C-alpha cells in the first residue's frame, strides 16, 4: 500500500504521528521528496514486529481492531464481521471465547468457569469461524485500501 500512495496523507494517522514524533528529534530532511516513504517503511517494519510480539499472541477482537486501525487506518474492522445467522457481536464474542479457551489450554489454566472439554466438532466449528473472519477481514481491507488510494 505504501508505495502506491500518492501522498503521506494516505498513510494512517497513527503511523504518521509516530513517525512525526521520531523525526522531531531526528533527521527531518530524510522525508524530503519521496523520502517519507522510506522513513515510514522502516518505522512500520520495526513497530509492526514489536507490536506482533507484544500484543498479537492473543488475537482477541480488540487487538485485531487496534492493529488494523494503527497500520491501515481502518476504523473498526469488527463491523465487517457478520454473515447469515452471525451478527457482529456474536462473531466478536465467539472469537474472544475461542482465544480464552486457547489460552486456558496453552497455559493449563485451572479455572472452574473455563470449559476446556473440546472435541473435534468444536475445533472444526472454530476453524470455520476463523476462516470466515479472515475472509471478511480480507474483503474489508481490500475495499479500504482501494478507497484510500483513490483519494
């Protein structure tokens, strides 16, 4: 997306603010001409890796929403998460519940309120849910990028 932008204004506000804060004490001339692209690319690579390491081991809906807002400028990706017989709030809750169960299994949590009696049919339904969320997210991202680059 970055190299298809005609202007830095097509980059998300969050990334522009972070890069701007770095440049206040750094080399402001590095953004002259098309230099802004390289500065933003370097910042995004570093920040994204750190963000993934810190927040995305637990991809709850809130973390996904924050990540896409920050890096792509998408307001609330969860608004795209609905389909026949599945509302946005149901899709969000199901994802968050799955992540809680995954965390309980991974960390061997002994919580009486956490039902970790998972059977193959549950895994299949959860995988289908995640696949659908990925499809809905991908579609929303494609639409957002096309609209952003038109401006």
